[in-house]
């Protein structure tokens, strides 16, 4: 075989390999980064403004912005609203980037009656409160669980009986069921030491109280926008939850499955149906989103992994 033909064959083989490589995922980035997430665009505004040396990569329609926040290498992106989007895009980030930690910033509905709009919460654990059994009504107002379902042990709300979720990971490959997914204890401890000035006014709207940072307690997530006083009261009584949202417990489950530490900052934009009038989110969303982002930025500046 002459040298020219060998060259052509080598060129064809290289092209074929390049074509195969192009069909798969791109290489994982080498730089360790903190994944900084929000659910939807208004929650990300302040963080995008603070991002330095930004570069954008689009994967599966999702924009991933790499750069630095508070001097830390990060990849900044939107999870999308609700549990499936949050699960899918968290895993996508972990597959395509070298993620060392996950932090989430966003708004939430307040469940604990001792908390107020604008407060920022940093729960110690998150659970999926809408993972439920829909039970048969055996008699008016009395609901009966199938005898083969043994894990629906929490108090019910009508026909809805909360259940733990099925879980497995590389470290724990056998199938288990669990309700709570704990945040990283070191990150939570660092959050307890923070002192942050939170805004009481935004876009001409002001609160009648000074917002505060609340570290610890429980958070719950589910695929529903909650604006119901009775269900809010049930959620607080059953799960002792401070806040509820539509993403964080899903992010926490993915983080645990991959062995990646996580923490979430959630600021109250509304009272999840517990207020006296209409839902407050439309009025206080910007204030709550910016307060959550400010706490996350302060955390990145002070935290020593």
C-alpha cells in the first residue's frame, strides 16, 4: 500500500471517529465548578449580573454560563420549573461539567407561620411532600390504604397519604425508600455563621418588617403551585416545614445519588395561601429573589470548603 493511500485511509478513519464522537455528549470540563442554580429567569437576574468572565454553552436547549462568582469558578443555569425539569437539568450539569458542589437560589412559599415574606431560609433537609398514595374512600370522609402499601405512615390529607421515594446511588446501589435528603453539614454550618443585610424594599414595594435569615429546619417540594390555607396548615403540622417550593427536593435527590454536596437558599415570596388576601408572589417575587441571591453571594464569599 503506497503512502498516499494509507493517508486517505487514516483520514477516513479519523473522520468516522469524529462523527461518532459528535453523536455523544461533549467531554466533561476539567475545571471543578460550583453549580449555581435557579428555577426561572427572575431568580437568576442578580447572579447573572455578578458573573465574571462569562461564557455560555447551550446543551439540550439549556444555557450553562461558566465564569466566576465571588472569585469561585461556577456554572450558572436554570433548572426549569418543577420537579422533572429540576431532576433532568441537575443531572445534565453533573454529567457535562466537573461539579464539586450544588447551591440553589430562589423563591418559595412560606409554610411556618413564624416566618414572613422576604425572609431567607436555608433548610437542613428537603422532602417530596407530594409523593403520595391516593387512597380509596371506604366511607364518607374515611380513606383506606391498600394492605400491601406499608410505607404510607405519615398523616393524610383526605385521600392523600405521603410516601417516601425510591432511591439508589453508586454508593448505595440497592433500592431503598427515603423521605428526607439532607444538605451538606459543612455547608449548613457555614451558613449559620453568616451575617447578611436583607432588603425590605424592591421596585418601589416595601415590607413592614425587616427580613431575616433562618438556617435549619425542613423544606418540602412538589409539582404544584400551592395557594391553599388548609393544605399549608397540614404541611406545617405534618412535615414541620418552613417553606415549600417546586424543585429543591428533586435537586437534593440527584445530588445524593451522585455523591455531590448541596445546599439551597429560598426566600419567601408568598405565604402559600396563608395570607389574608390574594397570593403575594406577584408583588414580592423580585424582592424575595434578590434577597435569596444576596445570601448565596455572601455564602460564596465567606464559605471555606
